[in-house]
C-alpha cells in the first residue's frame, strides 16, 4: 500500500508555515480591532448575537449565560470564559467611554474584583449599541458563513458612530499590540463631520475638535507633543495623572484627596501601595490612607501628620505610585485586512469611507424596496379601475397559478402585480381606496427620487451621514472628563519628604569605611570604641543631620557623594561599610578628607594641590553628583599617570582675601604667596604650577594668614614650630627658601606639617601604632635655620604617619575643617 500524500518537510519549514497561519489568524481574527467599527471579532459577535435574539435596550434583561451560549454555539467556537470576559468589559463604564452592554449584577470593579459568574448576571445591549447595529438588516455590510456554515455573521458592523476612537481598544497578538485610548463622542463626531466637509484637512485642523483622549476615569493628561505625534504616526508618549486636591483639617493638619485616578489603574492596589510606603517609612508625614469611594464616586484620602509638607508628599506619591503613569499610544488596527499603525486622520478617513459604503447600501436597499412597492401599488390602482373584470377573471380561473396567468394575459399585469392581486384577501376589498393608494404611490415616488438623488450625488450622501451623526451627538453626547495639559510637569521630590530628620553620628575612616550611627548608640559605646581596625583612623567624625550631604575625597583624585540618609546605619561598635562595596576603590586608595554640607548650592571654593606641584581652586557646584553617584566616583582633579596622591584638600565657604598659600616640600623648602594667584578651574582640570620642585616633591600645602604658626615633623622624629612670616611672601611657581638647616649626614626630611597654636594638643600616630601627645606651647619657636627638637625615637617607636588635634576628634565637622 503506497501513501502518495506523504510529504517530507524540514521542521523549520513546517513551524514557519504553521506559525505564519496562526499569526495571521490571531492578528486578523482575534486580538486587533477593525478600523471601521473598532471591534474585535468576539465583541462584534456578542453584539450581533444579542441583537439577533432581540436582547436590546428596550427589552428586559436576560441571563448572561444565555447570550454567551448563543455566541459560542453560533459564532465564536471558543471557551465561554473568554466570551463572558469580553462581554463584561463591554459593560464596564470605567473601561469604555460609552459602554455597549448594560449589565445587572456584579460586573467587576475598579479594584480589580472579578465579575460574578455568568449564571448570576443579566445583560442587554445598551441604547448606544443599537447605533452600532442600526440598519444591519438592510444588507449594509458583508455577511459571511459562520464556523459550521449554518448561519451568516457580519464581517463588520454598520457602526453609526466612530467606535474605534470613542471606546478605544487594547490587545496583544503575534508581533503586534494595540493601545488606542478612549475619546469624547461629540469631539470625535465633530472632527468626522469637519473631515467629511473638508477632505484635505490636516491634523492641526482636526485637533481643534479632538483635543486628545477622554478617559472614562477622567484624570489629567500631560504632553500635547506626544498626543500630536500619536495622532500623526500612531505612536506617542504622554503622562496621565490623578486629579488631586489638598484639603485643610482642624488642628493644622491637611489631607490629600484623590477624586480621579489614571485609566486602567487598579484602585485597591494603588491604595495598598500608598499605605505600604507609609508603613515602610519610604515617605514621612502620612498618618493614614483611606478608600472612601461609594456610589457617589471615587475618593481616596491620604491624611497627613501635623506640619507635614503636603505638596512634597503629593509629588512623591505622583512619582512613586500609579497616581501618575506613562500612557503610551500604540494605535494599531486592521485596515484592508492588514494591521497598520493608524493616526487620527486615517481612522476618521476609513470611518467616513465605511459610512459612505453603509449609507449607499442602505439607500440602495430602501430604493429597491420602494420601487418594488411602487410597482405593486401601481398594479393595485389599475386593478381597482377594472375591479369587476378582474374578479370575473379570477373566478373563471382553475387555480391561483391559472388566475395569475389569466390576469397577465388579459390585463397586461406583471407577474409580481398579478401575484399581489391574487394574494389579496377578500376583506381588503372592503376598504381599498384608490385615493389612499394614489397617496402612497406619490409618497413612494418622492422617496424613490430622494434615494436616487442620494445615490447619484455624493454631496447628498454626505448630508445624510452628517445629519445622522448630529442626531447621535444630540442623543448621546457627554461632557469631557479628562483635562489636557500641554506640558509634562517635571516633578521634583524634596528629600525632606522621604527622610525622617534626625541627628546622627557620621564616621569616615582613612581606609574607606563609612557608617552612621544613632546618637544613642554612640553615647552608649563611647568615642574609643569606634569599630575601626587598629591601623585605621577617622578622617571625619561628626554629628550630622540625615538631610545633610557628605563629600569624600581620596588620594587618587576621586570624590564620592553620599546623602547622609543613604549611608549604611550601623552600631557605633561596627566597622561600617567599605566604599569599595559600591564605587570600587583601588587597592592603595585612601580617604584624605571628608566634608558635611547642609546643601550643595553654596558658593565656596575647594583648594586642591598634588605632590607633583599642581594647585587649583574649584567651586563646590562643580562637584555636584551625577545620576550614577551610587556606583561611580567622580573626579575632582586630573592627576598624572602613575602619580602619587593629592596632598591638600581645603574648603573655603567665604572667599577670604587675606589667605595665602604656604608650600612645604620633603626636602624642607618653603614658599609663600597669595591664594588669589591660584586660578579657579573645573573638576576636570589639572591646575597650575604651585612651586618649582626640581627633584623634590610637595609634602604639605597650607592655607595660612600672616600671623599663623606652622608645625612640621621630620622622618627622624624631630618637631619644629615656626611662624609663617619666617618665609618671605613672593609669587607662585618659585623655588622658595630652605626652612630647615641642611645636614651633610642624614639630613631632616619633612613628612608632616600643619597649622598649630599653643592652646591645642595633638596626638601623633606612628606606623608601629605608637601614639605620642604633642603640646605646642612646650616647644619654643624656631627660625628658618633650626631643626627643632626630637619627640620620639623612630627606631623603636616608628615613623610618624598622621597627627590630629585631640579637641577635634569628636567634633570634626565641616565647619571645623573650614579655614
């Protein structure tokens, strides 16, 4: 036995061909609306089946299950749940601008509640749905056989109003999705009539009528440019936000009241989300969130605490909840059996063409019917003039067919006239009045003339369409619900709204550990138990507010920004979070300075200097953080490749005219000049030459006044106190003068220097973890040529690493750092 119908095909070919057929089906016959009536096949079948059953607005409601069964059995061979879901959506006045079905019972809610089962609900077509189906029995649309070839169903409904725009559509198919918003009925019909009268009208003219979408849930739509783009290309982005107002309460309190929410936002989920933000303390100042919606309308109340920033909280909620959403137009519809991105004019043009076609077919149907009736009336009038002969002829005939034949032969009646005469019941002869027939004949002639005029003249045809559209506006028009605003408002969320204001203890260490602790934890642990490793030490340790800003500077020219409230909160005994966990530091990168600011809008300057001898001033506003501040450090100075580190970071809140730069090198050279000689550059600049170094390198650059005193430490453990006036003030980029006597054997090399005064005590830390306290008042002043006195034995105690003012250890705030 041979099988000649077996084909050998590759899997790719079979999959491609089958998926192509499936895609074509779901694009054309399931998920996308027709541009003419704005309906998907299942919606069209529901309306047609209910109309066919007489389940209309002027009749009693019927069980939804009955309608679903009729649709499934006759037209839509799919699951009953999909049919019922489509039916329910057609009845939901928060989804459709003009619902096409009226439903008794639970048809769902804005909270996302499911509708009751179809055995419990009742439904019928709404009054406006009758306009979608009007004249369908007059052969106005093409009919095709259903799935089992037992009945005919329409390919499209007559749709006497532009349903695609009025009720919108949403759906997903293979390779295509559609998102068409709802519109105002009157605006849409006004634009249709204008385009009917002005076929060359452009989009700006049509948008004089159609301002934008009109959602059933109202709201405020922002972004006229996005609307214009969508109406032109089918794609566009806008912002849709809730309608809110701030109301005052007794006791100085306020509440935010929401009366309209964005289209297709789940109200219950929205209320829950706002309440979660309150519970998780993502936003400060919300006391309670309530849903007070009832039959009178939607009302969500966000009650605020006393003295809360109502507008700031509202901005936060708009930005972080579905009180404001991005609405993206994606207007795809089936046009000439193909999916297309369609704009406003194309939709209206296609609708007008459909209405011309429907009205033409209806007029032709009415004309044919009038002509047929006129022909019969003509025969009846003729019959009445020879009634006795006609009766005699009929009585002399053998049967009905013979009577018809005899009337045609004897009196030249047509077949249809003869059939009407012999079918006439005898009692009709009692009141058959030739005058009434002549009146009917005259009326029919007028109708025939009118119908022929409409069919022969497109202007008359358009007049009929316009008149019927205006009647729909008169009967069904409603006020616009959605407000259109031209510009998208840029929402700024103030930090005060999202952060609880409190004072905390902030610590930044030399090795890059950062933490914040409550004052309670700090006071319980004590200053000594800061959780740092033995070799590490604090660069900044201060009390700060959670609304303050922290800038951290490293020796590799990096600046790291952290809002204080974003710093990891830990116990004071804990080490803290290392900066490399977020921004990625080099292995040998360390923190040099850290500053706390109340805001970053100050007008002060930073002074930066490097070991290689470059110096610059940079304004604070040049160091403002970018969007990626959480994961990437910014640069505050351009360093040479493989260079050493930055040696001076100093912030001047008020630019003092008397400040001078005092440069000290490792080989004990000093140079002093006015700070005004240092130019102000941006964060990317390297700066200018600070000092003529030759083979030397800078060890310290201090910002001093004329009467300041400087202390220096050498690698041999010597300490020297000298007045800055010992170094004569000159100009920038000079070699300078020696500030220690040069020894032939083991000369002193300066490793640390800072401004000191006799009222301070300094704690010196060595590389062997030894600490030595220095009291400057115990040391005499030295001139330029003295080498000071020895403080420690570097062989046993180690080489000095850093020294800090003991009085500043726990109050090392930005104000203390500012010179």
